[in-house]
């Protein structure tokens, strides 16, 4: 193999190997602000594994909880955490901020 061809292979090969895995996983950010989720409705692809990044911009902790998704995670104030879900069948899945259930409500829609 020629030196230039080898260098090209070194740079292209990781893209080919990482490409399909990265394409199969999606990420969605949900912000907690004033004890509410923004957006309150999140759409994700059905049949795919999805990373939910929870960005808590309040100064107090909040617990992301979903009985439908069977997930719960405490996110400290002014920090981020992530929750993996799926692959999910098409449908709607409720989630709440357990520490402020009266205002922190949302739903995830798998399409």
C-alpha cells in the first residue's frame, strides 16, 4: 500500500466503523427550568435506542421518572444527566419530575 493510501485508510476506516453505530443511536435534550420540562413533548424514532440528556437548569435537584419507560434518575441542580431508552415500539410514554409532579410533566412519543 502506498504511504498516501495508508494515511487515507487510517482516517477513513474509523468513520466507516463508527458511522453505522452512531447513526443507530439518537439523542434528545430535555431542559428542566422553573420546575417544568422544555420541551414537554419529545418525539423519538420508534425502534431505535435513544439517549435522553436531562439538563437541569434549576438550582435544586429533580428526579426524572417514567413508570412507562421504567426509568428514574436524580439530576442534581445546575447539572446534566442522561437516561437511555428503547428501542421503543410506537406509542406515547409519560414522564414526570418526581420532586415537582404538579408542574414537571412530559411525554415521549415514539414514531
